[in-house]
């Protein structure tokens, strides 16, 4: 049984890894090599493809827009989500469970069903086509998952340390900031990484809320690049742009894969 499981996992790893490797190798080829030998190794390493994609195809600008929007939304989401989850987990008040289940229900609502009313609400508030508007909407989009995941995590943290801190004179806010947040670090990092991956790859929301090309995030820029570079037969720049877009996601996964595993299992091991 274990051998079968290993074989299945190996096949899954190949299915995931080979397309990524093919895209990276194609980014280092010339356009002629991509057409004549799509699955062969590059005859030379053409790093200028990345420079052309970064500057001429505006991948650099789209990358910066994504970094600003996702970074701002992630910071706001984690701050608000951690506070909301802590209150729901550690304090009992009328409507506590109702609020928690409303957050949980927010995870089940498909985004595309809310696009039209969301656009009109954002337009009336002057948020369409603005970075801060997209940051706020990204935050609202990511909060349900953040609160849903962190609430049981905070609930299972030992309360003795919080009580000791209160005896020493800490306020509720200081208990949260100095005691509970450090203890919840594995869960916070795990949720932050999942939110980063989801927000970085988000396409529908910016497609509706960012109509101006100069403000496109990376997912929009890649979609436009697919069309424009395809018409220009500049396939090497297209693959270079795709590779640049993959680098942050792969880097986050490789750097924090153990932290993600710890965050997912910490709650069940307490």
C-alpha cells in the first residue's frame, strides 16, 4: 500500500513540476527554438527575454502594482482577522456564534455572483480604479477564511499565560499583543501564506475593479500579455513573464513550507 502511495505521489509531483520546468526552459529559448523544439533544451540561455518582458511588456509595472495591493491587503487582513478571531475565541458575548458563522458563510459565497453589485458599490464610493479600493476589497474577500481558520486556533491556546499577564497588570490589548499573538505565530504565518497565494493569483476582482491598463495587477497583465505577445509572435517574452509571475509563489512555498505544515497541525496537536 505504501509503495502505491509513493507511486501516486511521484506521478502527482511530475504532473505539477514538468509544466513549471517547461515554462522556465521556454523562457530561456529564442522564439524559433520554441516553435521548432518546444520540448527540447535551449541551445543557449537567453536572459534578455526576462529584461524584455520586464521593461517592454510592462511586467515590472504590473509586478509592482501586485506587490503594493497584495502587501497592503495582506497586512490589513491579518491585523483585522487576528483581532476578530481572538475576540470570538476568547470572549463570550451574545451573538458570538452568530458572528462566527457569518464569517464562515462568507467563504461559501462565490465571488463572481457579487461582481456586479460590488462594482456599483465600489463605483459609488469612488473606489473603482484605485489601489486603496482594491486593497479594501481584497481584505473583505480574505477575512472570512482568516477568521474561520484562526478562531479555533486561538481558542485552543492555553489561557494560563493570559491570566498570569493580567495579574501582572497587562490590559486585554497588551495580553493579545504580547502573549497571544506570539503563541499563535504558526497559525498566523500559515494563514498569511494561504492568503498571499490566493490574493496574488486573484483575477476576477481586479478585472472588474481595475479598468485602467497602467494600474493592472500581474494577473491582468499576464492575460493581456498572452494576447499582445501572441500577435507579435514574441513567445519567449511571454514565457519569461509567466516565469517572473511564478517566482514569488514558488519562493514563498519553498521558504515557508515547514511553517505552513506546523500551522495546519498545531491546533490539532494541543
